[in-house]
């Protein structure tokens, strides 16, 4: 088994990717400080702001047509994505496991004469509190608020708000334990 540890060279490349990202987008749209992993996709036409120590894994997708605000000490693991049409706020000390999806919108559609027609989006803000851990393959949907000190178990679909100080898991998701 080969174990790869991020060394000084990897951190340097991550910081270079961040500097390159800042030059691609106008300074008014992006304010980001951290280390960006390789092969990520950033499409920023709205706002994107992070605190200190924002770190991503590889193949992370961030699309902001609305506003994305990310606090300090946030880690987004490989293959995760955040897509904002309205507003997504992520607090401090938040960890995304692999394959986490955060979407603040749904597609609006209608069916006319048996043909489905796309008619834009329905969006609602998402707020993720401080000290939150989102497990593998968690999906957070529009209009959700996740309180502080929350663990969301793997494969949970978060379609309703979660109070602070709890463990939320299952399908359908529910509070299964409290954190003291």
C-alpha cells in the first residue's frame, strides 16, 4: 500500500492554484484564502468569499451564480460540489467528506402536451453552522439551516432544518442522538 502525504511541494501548488483562481475572476467576486486541490472547477459569476484555511481536495466543483460565504477552517473533500443560485453560508470548522452536494435550488418545469419544459429555478438560502461534519454522499437541499455542532451521517438527504448539538442520519433523515 502506498500512502501519499501532502508535502511542501503539494501545498505550494495548491497556493499557486489559488493565486491563479484569483486572477481568473474579478477581485470583487472572489475573496478566498487557502489551498485549492487539483482538477477542481470554479465557475463564479456571483460572489465567493472564504475565511482563512479554506482547503479543498481534488475534483471539487463550486458554481456561484448567487453568493457563497465560507468561514474559517473549512475542508471540502474530493468530488464534492456546491452550487448556488441564491445564497449558501457555511460556518467555521466545517468538514465535507467525499461526494457531498449542497444545492440551494430546484429546477422549475412544466409539462405542455406531453413535453417537459424547463422554466428556470426555485431557490432558497442554505445556512450551515459552525463545527459541522457532513459525512460521505450527504446531500443538502434548498431552504435548509443546519445548526452548530452537528454531525450528518453518510448518505443522508437533508431536506429539512437540523437543530444544533445533534447527530442526524438515515433515509429519511432524522435526529438520532444529541451531542452534549
